[in-house]
C-alpha cells in the first residue's frame, strides 16, 4: 500500500513558522471508521458540545496526524520533562489548548482534506 501522507508547514497569521506536521488523508480508512463510530455514539448517546469536540480531536490526533517536527509543548510529561515527540496524546493536548488549539485543529483538517 502506498503511503499518501504529506508534510505541511504550519504558520501563524503573522507568518511565523510554528512547525511541520505529517498528515494522512482525512478520508483514510481508520479515520473514516472512527468518525463513523463517533457519529453513531452521538446519535445513540447524545454526545454533543465539548464532549463531541474532545472525541473528534482525539480521532484527528490518532488517525490524521502521523508525525511532527519542531513542535515543543509547554506542559511536562509524567517524568517532568518538556516533550517534543509526537504521540496521539501529545497531539490531543496540543489541539485541546484554547484558541490556538482550535485554530490548529481546523488547519490540520483542512490540509488533510486536501491530500
């Protein structure tokens, strides 16, 4: 199977380069299945609002973001160290942190849809 992921450079509105993200297509099979299950849970359990958004970005963190470079998170891991390594948990934390996280999540989805 051919890897269809691509690297994209994320820049803030002032043009400052923040980092690079390697993204899988939004339509990849794992993401599609996870989104289908989320919609099923939404319809059956009535998940909405913040809970729905949190579950949605967990899917993006795990099934769309594949790797990153030049990203430093300001929180510390369980050992007390600043972390730069991509993990789905770190990606979720990055997208869950306020306005910049939401802006980043929208950008990631937009770029992943363009693949």
